[in-house]
């Protein structure tokens, strides 16, 4: 019986994409109780960290087009998670701010994501976590 050729080893890029896919699915599960999309969760996170911001600033933080940021804010506003309010420094401008409910949802999402990440990365010891963090930061910059 002839030997079957060995399967080619998974490349670094394939392994990375596989881990990224697992993390995306995990993040979607973590967001499910709050019925927010990943983009909406990211916007809530920006508003939690930076406070009320103009729509253009939000789109820059999210690295999306202003039109897309408007759609995200519209969905969050419809769900009562953010509100638009006048900018006290420029009456012509509008700020996007978290509502009390939005702050609660943002805190819940952060806690759920942190718990999911802890569970996912628990397979690594502290040294491997530190190395992976260092490597990913160097690739991101």
C-alpha cells in the first residue's frame, strides 16, 4: 500500500487567521446578551474611554468612514445606548455621548469580553502570554 504524502504544515498566516476567526466567534458570543454588533461594541468602548466625542472623532477612533459611524450611532441611539447632544464649545457641532444604559451595556460587554479572553488565553503560561502580547504589538504598530 503506497504511503500517503504528509499534509503540508499549516503556515503562520493560516494559524493566525484560525486564531483570529476563533476570537471573532468568541466575541460574537460575548456580545449576544446585549444584542450589539462588534462595531457598536467598539463604539461603546471608545465613548467609555474618551467620553462624549464628535462623530468625526468617533469614526477616526473606529477607523471607519464617517457615514458608517453615523449608521453605528443611529443604531445605538435607537436602542437608547447613546444620545446626540450639542457641543458646548461649538453650537454647530454635535457630540455623541453614552446614556446611563449605554454605560451599563458597555461595562457588561467589557466584562464579558475580558472573561472570554481569559478563558481563551488560559492555555498559555504567563511567559507565553507576555511574548505573544509583545509580538502582536510589534506587528500592529
